[in-house]
C-alpha cells in the first residue's frame, strides 16, 4: 500500500480492521506490500477471530439462544418504494443487498462485497478488489446467472447520477472526478460524457474511484445506497418495472424476500448462498402488518407473537411497576435510533413579529433590539448554557433513565476516534465530556454579570425570548414548557421571560428556524459520514439552515432565495448571518487530510469554541430515549451512526428471553470495555 494510505490509516485494530473514522482493512492478513487479503476465519459477535473453519459452517448457539432463530415483528408503515437506488427505499434493502463495505458491531468499518482496497500515494485514487463468486439471485434465492462484478457499481453510479431517475443521493458522488459536471450536464439537457467520470471497472473484479481531492471519510460514504451494486443486464430487462416490487430486483445480501402481501405480511429467508453465511444465525424474518403496531406490539411480545417491541410512553409505568414485565424490558441504546444530536440555539438574526404579548395578565414586549443586545452578551449566553438542566429536559422524553441520553458535546461519543482515542476524549473537549454542564451556581454568577452589563447599556429587563415548538408533539410541547419554566425559576423572571408559541409539524423548520423566527429554540443535526467535520456543517457556510450568530466586523449578505449563501465579506457593524472566525477555523482544520490526529484535534478545537462561547447548548439524543423489549442483544448487532449497516442482522442471535435492564447495563459495560481495548491496542 502506498505511503499516503499508511499515513491516512491511523489505526490498525486488533481485528486488523481500521476504525470507522479511519480507512479500513479486512479481518484477515496484511501482505508486505500493504495488500489486504481475507483469511478463511469466522467472526463471533464480539469481533474475535476464531479458528479456521470450513466455509459457512454453522456456529454454536450461545447460552439462552432460542431453538427457533426467527425474528418476528409488527409494522404499520407499508413499503411504498422497492427501488434500492432510491434513498426512500435503500434502508428496506439493507439485509437484501450488500454494500462495498459495512460496519461491524463495534462500529468498525469492515470488508463486505469489497474484500480489500488500497489508495494511491496522493489519496486521489481508491481501488477496490471485489469479492469473487457472489451470485446475483432472484427473490426465491435461485441464481440469476451472473455474479456481482466491478461494473455493477459503475451501473449504480450512472443511474444515480442521472437526474431523471430522482435518486436523491447524487451529491454523495460529487467527490468523484467529473461526477457533478456529468450530473449538471444531464440536468441542463446537455450532452454528458461518462468517460470523464472517475468511476470505472479496470478489471472484472477491480473497481476504481478517482477523487477530486483526498477524502478521509470516503469509505464511510460507501455505506449508503450508492454503495449498492446493480446488474446492468437485469436493469435493462426490467425497464420501468425495475424496483416496483420485491420480485423486480436482484438480491446479493443476507436474506431474500420470499413472500410479500401488501398490508398483510413480508417474509425474508436466510440466503443459502450468502458469502458470509457463517455469521448469519437468524433463519427467517417474519413481519406482519398492523396499523396499530406501535400500541399492540408489547402485548404481542408477551404472547410470544413478536420478538421486539418499543414500549409506548403511556405503557411504561405499567411495565416498570409489574416485576414480571419489568424483567423483560431495557432502555433503548443511545445511538441506535436517529443518531441526531439535539441542542438549543440562540438566534442572532430574529425575524419574529415584534410587539406586546400578554402572559398571565402581564404584558411583555418582544423586541429584536432587546434580544440582540442579550444574545451578543457572553454572560447572558453562558447563564443559559450553565442554567439548562439537561436531565430534567430529557425527562420529558424518558422520565426513568434520562441521564443515559445526556450529551455535553455536539459530536456524540463512540462516533469516531484517532490513535485509539475517542473524539470526545480529545484535549479540547474533555472538560465538557467529563463535567456536568448544568451548574446552577455558575449560571447565577453569569446572570448577575449579564444583568449589570445589560442594565449599564440601557437594556430593559427581563429579556423576552420567543421560543417556538412543535404543537403536534405532546413531548415537544412539554419540553418547551419544562425548559422555559426551569430557566425562569433558576435565573428569575426579572432576568428572562419566555414567550412560547406552537407551530404545526408540517413545515415547522421552514417557518421557524430556517427563517430566523425564534430567539431560543431546540434543533438537531445528524451525521452524513465518518468524520467530525460532518458536525460542523450546520454552523458553517453553505447550509440552508439558519444557525446564525454575530460576526464582529463582517457581514454576509444573503440575496432573496439564497438562504445563508456565502456572498463575500462586507464590513458593517450590525448583526450578521454567520461567523467568519468559525468558518476560518473549520476551513483550516479540515484542510488537513493526511494526519488524522492533527485533523481531529483541530476540529475538536472548533467545537470547543462554539461551546466556550455558548453559541450552542447541547442536550443529548432525544429520539433514542425510552424502553424496548427485545429478544436480540443490541451489542451483537452492527452499529453505525449513518449508512445502511444498522439495518442488517449479521452476528445476531434470537434469545428465548428479552434482555432486562440489569443485563443491558452489564452488556453495555462489557461492550465499552471491549471497544476501548480495541482502540488501546490499535497500531
């Protein structure tokens, strides 16, 4: 392997697999020239190599495994799109079609249909060696008559980069030479030459991507649906019927969908020809349609009709107070759901309607000038930052174990690491990671300083903050009330008063955050690839998201219809869209693409800058809260903050009894210890 890759691939794990944030190797051997080759071993759910075994030998079931390895589920949302190249359908196909690479149960990127890869010294050319002998199959697992080959990814890319197909993920390919130009040419009705696009099959089983610039997180992008192969001959045969039903697509994954009846059932059977069959322990997935699945699944689980159920909020008390039921549920695993980080934002360009609002018989004046004076006061922002009780806020979602979901950084833990150190444990962020950020004494100190400074500047108190929320959600309504009351009680209504207003869920963000129609509101962001740069996106230029604050001495004007567009620097002394200091810091940090330790530390410093200045107030992972009852072990499942790996069943077993909270906590501690050992032993 070339010198550039040896620098970029900062960590070679005990499993001889690189971590999610670095480029990846295979759980096999590395030859002297750097070529990665796969050894004929099987891997247990903990990621440990076992003895060499005959291919696809059945694994020994662990203690407590069910005699019948069948996943049974209820679902209430019918499949509306079967085309795996559409993002709306991609997740549906996660265990029916494999990608080039995937994540294992420790969130480590590993080989999948690409059994090895390498990159050029300049980091611009990625070469993937495609696994040989993987057959394309019909829904009934019979063979189509062709194997998966390198050209199948070229076919997928051509289809996705044709705007007429509405793939929706073309931008994920724009890192590739000529891809964006090809797409735009077709979009504008011009002639497009595919030979100018840097995606090519250089041999039957050799796939090559040529990038515009080195991209440290390129591998993680391959876990989206553009990492799916597509057989060109079958695509042409099917024409417009391709991807219209379960029997109009080819399979090459863990399972095939053998039976499907709309609004009734869907059955998937283990693929007997799957290349990694030894790690597929589940024999069948039975999904039954029920419009009330969310409400009825818990009772169905008690009757043995399903193996998984989310426990609705209004049923949790009944389960926790019943010893027998309580022994069957556990907390949801953080990071297993939406992977969004939630935080409160302070607006530096308010657009809400000014005027008098009456609250409990008292008139309060909503004023842009008053709010901006407060927002631009560091002590005011820090009073809110240290005054927010995150546990109480998350309690609106999960009143039983809210502390599990608190997050003091924007980037979540276990997202990525460098040289065996989790990103949130880097020096710039450790104080936030290990210190409770709700500190009432400190909040009151900052409040008193802010009072003094604002009063001296002629600003009337209390500061009146306009706070929108989603009225359709009882939980978010409750959150807005709890947070506003908690801050008012701590800081005093003579210092701050919140004006709450509910908006319907339909077009909520477009009518509030994105147009600056707020003073203080909750928002969120999720990752798109395995690099901490993805968490800088909402606060930087080029996003159609109105995360905005003051930039001393500069203005970024925005023209009508160009929300947040970067149009240059203009000197003014007023309130502006974005902060150029932050933009410059992020640009400098992300310019480093070789030394990942240097890159991640620099990005961590930009995140710490946001927190130090109290521009962003993290809360945690709200959509991961709650309780579930599941006969599978969440720490055996593939685990990734993005892409399609999470939707697969590799390594998993079905157990006779659902995991309880005590077992869950012990399993989580074991998983964290094992993952930390992998990081500590990284080479």
